[in-house]
C-alpha cells in the first residue's frame, strides 16, 4: 500500500494530535529501520497503522477481543493495551494489510512479547521516542537508540514498568516477560 493511501486511512481514525504523533512514529521508525538493517517499508506501514484502533469505543474493542479469541487476560488490564491487538485485526480486515510481520509489529507495540522481531522492537521503540514525546527518561532512550536497539528497548520497557508501578497500576505479564528476556539475553 502506498504511504499516502495508508495515511489517509489512518487520518480518518485519529484526532489531529494523534495523527501528528503517528507521523513522528513513522519518521522515527524509518530512521531506526535504516540504522538497524530492517526493511524500512515494513517499518513505515507498521508505524502508520500502529494506532489505527486507538479511538475505537472500548465496548467494540472488548467485543473483538472476545470474538476473535484474543488473550482474555487483556480485559483485566488497562484498556490502553487493547488498541494494539485490536488494531492489528482491524488493519487486516479494514485496510487489507496482509503482511504478518507488519501486523505483529502493530499487535505488540504496547505490551511487547518475548521473542520480539527486530521490526516489532523498532515499532515499540519508535512509538516511545518519537519527537513529540516529552517525559522523564525519553532523551536517554533516544540516545541509546542511536547505537543499540536492545539497550534502548530495555530502558524504555523499564521506564514504562516503573511508571505503572509508581501509579500503582498493574503491569501486563507479557511486558515483564519481555523485559526479563531482554535483560537475560543482553547481560555482559
């Protein structure tokens, strides 16, 4: 799918603020893909569509999670997690994207998962560090992302887990498992 067509499909689903975020994620994902030898076209498509379902009604997302046999555990956690797996489903159904690598990058951009592909890591990280993001720790992760994809990902997940814990919010188990796998794999 051409960039302009994809952006038009996504723009119709998002607020202007979220669309600007999407453009930042797209540019960041392309830059990271080129830096870490990943197909920039796949990174571009996954980034464009990563928040496709962000503003769908919670009830609709819940129904899709149940009807499509997605992990029911999602329903016990913050609804912010839902738009990623639901988005992957809707991008395939409504936008006709068939590339499983792109769909998985969309599916896991909020929770992560053990065994993440490099494309999944790039989309997760691009969403975290795009230029419109401003919060404690993001600049350090941006610097790490210039040299080491794995270390940048570890730092971003650690920051997210710490943020949730400080707010006394539950952390999705796959996010912990992803963090643990990455730390164990990257021990020096």
